[in-house]
């Protein structure tokens, strides 16, 4: 159960994780996720997946099922920037050239909600 890191582009990192949960009466179950960190758009896209499959050998088709859920988040909406900073460092280690952290991280983590404000 390890994460796999792949440089997709100069400013994009893909992180994949897949876990084999076991064999139940001939059905194999897997789950995993993919996270795509795009440092130009300042977004992370997370896709969770669950696979269920049955193998019947080479001469017969098996059955399979897949469920997935995808979520996109702006770096501004994350509760912490620690993962963004770690993935930025990993992309640089893999030869990527993303914008600097000072350009992609939110200016302030505990921002006040957007809306009208009065000036005293």
C-alpha cells in the first residue's frame, strides 16, 4: 500500500494509491484514490474508486463493478497547506517546475468569509 507519484506536466503532480482488500468467494476487491495537484490553477482534484471483479480465466468474461467520486478544491479552501507544500516539493524532486509556493499558497489560511464589509 504505497503512494505512487508521477509528474504529469511541469506544474502538475499525480498521486495514486491502490489497496487490495482481499478475495471473497472469487471476487477481488480494491479501493484507492488519485489526487491531481495543479499548481497553475491552484487546485487539487481527488478521485476515490472502489473496484470489484471476478476472474473466470482466459476463455470466459468475468464481471466487474466500479464506483467513483471526484471532488475539486481550490488551495484557498483547504484546511491546511501542509499537503500542498509537500506535494510541491515532490514535484520539484521529480523535475517539475511549478510556480513558487509563495505564488500558489493562500495569502492567509484563516481568511474571513467573502461578503460585503463596512469600513468604520
